[in-house]
């Protein structure tokens, strides 16, 4: 028996060594491919590098080049056994999930909490329209195309949830280049995008519950929403109360890299708490980042210096986007191409109408409404996260996941192209309006 035990232990160690060896090779290929594709996009195509990361993920994924044998070495990214919901190794997928936790933590850190609260009124009005209209269009279109019997089926709900997302980073980059970050439209768009993503994540919590339970009543949906909001506010609230102390303690540590390590520890703990309550880990990561956003610790972590968190961000986050691209089954995409094109059109209309019309009610003119509607149009990381969760839960197929990738890529490409010329005109406020927040306040009074 002792000998067999030792033999089993040696076999386990050999198996672990083989898994780790394959993982590091996969990561090497992904990182190199991500940065080369990003370079092509930014230098020659003048589009965000995330598009290149998604595209190269599709190219080297198990359904394309990654599934082929080269030089007798076998496929780079072989397909998993029949019945697996994720077409990449569990180890690689786990690394991508750690990367997306870091992504949402950094997004929270870089959010101006004070400005977010200041423009919470008009931004929330815009965000609600940007969630409700696209969600309805996506879910209803899924039923109309015969992919589900009801717009309340899990697959339709996941499509609707994907349609709600807005990319904060892409729009922020355009506004920064145009020096419009502090304009009324810029602040409202960024605030609405943050609220939009929070609402999208809450929608995700409800949709996951539907996919898990099969169906939920109105009371259950209300309870899930209340729990999601309570957990989000709880993590954020506790984080805000302790933020100053955590920041002072962390910055008092003299060991090199303490800020990064402690920041990640807080993000991982918050993510685990959110997961324990049945929510997505990204809710916890974003909430903790938002809570710390006004501290000196946040400034240190996002200072864009060699030893801050952004270095780790740029190294790991591309892994998430490449892996998301690798989940696309290019062989089955043709069967839903028509649906994908229609859904992409509805994704554009849903944001332009859903966000543009409410902005008219909070002090903007037509020019401002167009700017806000187009500014909210690009999808991004949250859309891919929602679609990835749907695929992992078995609620959507890989071809439908490909539709989510198509929506993300088209809207991400069109958004900056349309937004830049829109900011060449005059004010986006109605004559005599000082700020959108004032209009909200007057309306409430």
C-alpha cells in the first residue's frame, strides 16, 4: 500500500507538471498574439487594440488554427472532450477569469467617485433607458427569429443582457483625445456608462438565476434584485468606510510591491464575497475598486509607472479578451449570421434611442442627445463577460456567443468613428441650461 501511494503521488505530480507546462506555452502564444494584433490595430488601423485581441483569439482558437496540427506537434489549443461547455482548458479559462477581476478592479479604481455621485441623477436616467430598450430589443428579436419560444427563456435573456452593456474605456479614450472628458456630455456619458454596467451586472445576476432555476416568479426576481443591490452597496459601503484606513496601512508598508499585493488581495476577497452570494465575481471587484477610488492608494495603483497595477493590467487583461475570442465557433457562425447582423443593428438603435431620448429630458439638445447616444453605443468587456457566463452556464451556444462577439466588434469600431465628428459642433446643452444636473433638480422640485 505505501508503495502504491507513492506511485500515485508521483503520477499526480507528473500530471500537474504536464498541465502547467501546457498552460505556460498557451499563455506565451496568447500574450504574443495579443500584443502583435493590438499593435496592428492601433498603429495601422487606428482602432482600439481590444478588437485585435478578440480577432486573434478567434484566429488561434480551437475552432480555427489552434485546432490544427503543425509540424507534427499537435494542435496548440485542442478541443476539450465532448460535452464540455468551454472549448479551452479549465486552467486557461481560470487565468482569464483572474484577468477579468483585475480589469473590473482597475475600472473601479479609475472611476471618479465624486463626479459619479454628482451626475448620478441625469446619468441614471440615461443609463436606465440604455438598459431597458436594448434588453427588450435583444430578447424579443431572439424570440422572433425562432431561437426560443419565449423572450423570457434563458437564451433570450442572455442576449438581452449582452445588449445592455456599454464600454467605458473606449468612449473615455475618444473623449480624452477630444478634450471633452469634463464636458456635460462627457461626464454624463461616463457616469451613465458606469451605472449602465452596474445595472447590466445586476441583470446578469437575475439571468443567471433564471438559467439555474429554469424560471423565476416576479417575487423571486425582486428578491434576486434586492440581494444583488444589497451586496453591491454593502461591499461598496464597507469599502468606503474602511478605504482611508486601508490606504494608510497599505502605503505604510515598506516591502516592495505591497500596494499591488494588498490591492489585489482586497479585490479577490470582494470577488469571493460576491460569488458566495450568488453574484458575479466582477461585482465585488468593481465595488472594491470604486470604494478605493478616492484614496491615495488608488492613485498609486493607477499612476502608470513601472511598479503600479497598470503594468499587471496590460500583461494579463489581454488574456481575457483573446480567450473570449477563442470561444467563438467559426464553423457554426454562418447559421446565425443574419440574426447577428439584425441584432447588431438593434444594438446600435437601442443605445442611440434608449440613451438619446432620455438625455433630451435632462437638459440636452439634439446635438447633445446624439453625442450621448453614440457615446453609449460601444459594447466592451461587460458584454463579453455576460456572454461568457451564458456559455459557461450552457444557456447559450457557441454560435450565439459569436453573435455577442460580432456586436462587440462592430459597435466598438463604429462608436469612435461616429463620435469624433459629433464633437466638432457647438454646445450640446439646451439654451439657458447650465448643467444637466440642474435640470434634474428643477424637475424634482
